[in-house]
C-alpha cells in the first residue's frame, strides 16, 4: 500500500516537473522570437543605413586599394639596391699547368676557397617621364574610386528612401482600412437593427458583411506586403530580421519646383558618372603620353662595391683581398619602339575617342532621365490637387448616400459603393502624397543633388 502511494506521488511530481519544464521552454522560446520594435524617422533611417552599409565599406576598401597602388608607384622613384655574398670552393686535380714546352710550369694548389661580395645602388635619373605618367594614372584611379564611393552612397540613400516610403504607404493604407472596418461595423450594427424592424432584407445585411470580408482581405494583403518591405528595410539598415520598423510621420509638402534647365545643368555638373567619365578621358590622355614615352631613352646612375677574398678565410690576412668601388652612369635606348609602339599609340587614341563618345551618349541619357523625373514630379503634384478635390466630393457623396440609406431611399449597393469609393480615394491620396515626396527625391538623385540632409 505504501509502495502504491509513493509511486502515485512520484508520478504526480514527475508530471508537474515535466509541465514546468514545458512552460519554461515555451517562455524562453517566445522571448527568443520576440520582435523588437524600432520607431525611426527618415533621417535616422538614412544615417543608420549609411553607418551599417556593407557597400560603403567595400567602396572604402577600393579607395584604400587605389591609395596603396599610388604609394607603390611613388616607391618606384626610390633607388634600387641589392647585395650578395658568395662562397666558392674548388678542387683542382691537376696542380701543375704548363703552357708551352719551354715555359716554366705553373704550380696550382690542390684546392681553393674564395669569398665574393657585391653591393649595388642604382637610381633612374630620366625614364622618359614614364614614372610621372604612372603617378598621374594612379592618382586618377584614386579620384575615380572616391567618385564611385559617393555614387554608392547616393544609391544607398535613395534605396532607403524608396523602401521607407513604401513602408509608409502601406502603413497609411492599413490605417485607412482600419477606419473603413470601424465604419462598416457601425453599418452592420445599424443594418441589423433595420433588419429586426423589417426595414431591410437579410440580403442587405449579408452585403455589408461581404463588404467587411473584402476589406479584411485587402488588409491581409497590405500586412503581407508590409512584412516583405519591412524585412527589406531591415537588411538595408543592418537590423535583425524580426525587427519591426515603425515609420515616423513624414513632413507634409514637397520641394519647390524649379525650371527644368536648372536640374539638367545641376546633373551635368554634379553627377558622379559624368565626373568619372571626365577622369577616364584624362586617364586616356595620360595613357597616350605613357605609351609615347616608351620610345625615349633611359638614364641611370649607380655605384657598385665589390669584395673579393681568395684566401678562403672569413677574416683574410693583410693584403689578401680587394674591395673596389665603382661609380657610373648608363644610357640605354630601346629604339625598336619607334616601329613597335605606333599601333599601341593608335589603340590608346581609339580608347580616348571611345571615352568621349561614351561621355556624349551618357550626357544625352542624363538629360532624358532628368526630364522624365521632372515630369513625374510635376504630375504627382497635380495628382494630389485632384485627389484633394475628389476626397471632398467622395465625402459629400458618402454623406448623402448614408442619409438616403437611413431614410430607405438609397439601396444597400449604392451605400456600399459610396463608402468604398470614399476610402479608396483616401488610400489613393495617402499613396499620392508619399509618391510625390519620393518623386521629388528621385529628381534630386537624377540631378546629382540628393544628400543625407535633403
């Protein structure tokens, strides 16, 4: 009997312990998957995105690489030097050597050891200016890498802007849907009362309930799209995947629209791509000079020191070694470049022409792009003005149909259509406001004036 009671209590205790462990596991699991909510303004999002951008870090690494190449070219202007020490051991089987029959024989040792050392320093006095052109070329490479970094920064800022505005549009649309559902619930409550009084039919009530289901489906689609855009923004900002970003209220209004020519002139002056093409043009000119310089002679000066110790001893006896020092200059000329380099020069000139043509082609593309962004921004401003009028019209129409429906003059279909049109217009208006601001930033980007502080 005691055994059965003990077994029973042990079973209960084991069950309670298992349940506690399960609850604790569930608790820690929920905490580990808990979403972190961050409310960010547009400026904060841009600042964080730039600080955490892997692309910007990669761009900086390319700048550092270009600087390193430039320093390597500068090092080539320094003197070159080398030194060596050799030890030689010789075995001489024939120790007697005689040149002719009447000459005295020369007696050689059976073996010999020698130490031979050299020290050499050389510097190029004139190398056809090839070193100078190499410095110019690598300096242009640094400037080009910096321009690429600036372009990458602008692109990152714009990507954050675009994603931020998309999330804003979805959030505003969700708010409108929420208001719509609240109004539909009021309509359903009122229609139920009318149905109980015999004023409307069961079908009228079902129509409002169906409308609510359709609006819920719209809200579900918006939630899914919002999750996708929120995830993309987390990637851009370097946040955890499950972070929920809450959009701060955006500033109302847009920038003042200037003349189209102002934006085109700004683009031709500020766009990094055009500046980069200009650098490529300079680099092509430098390349032509460098190839041409290959046919010029080279002048070097240098000094050499020798140490010859045939005694075989590391520290030789007095007067048993020699250490001559020489100073000299060398003039060399690979004159075959006079006929071997002419096609290289022709190729370099063709590359210069290609750069110029690319610059002209890209200039036309920039003008076309700026004009398109200008017209889109102008269109978005006009769209907002039209929608503001449409909202007033839709509200008045909804108010009239609501009154008619209460007085049993308008049908349920007319009532639902009026309400649907009102809330669709409100959604379109919120989207249009965000699109107008994004169109303004797009115009700034194409004109080369988009910055962190815009």
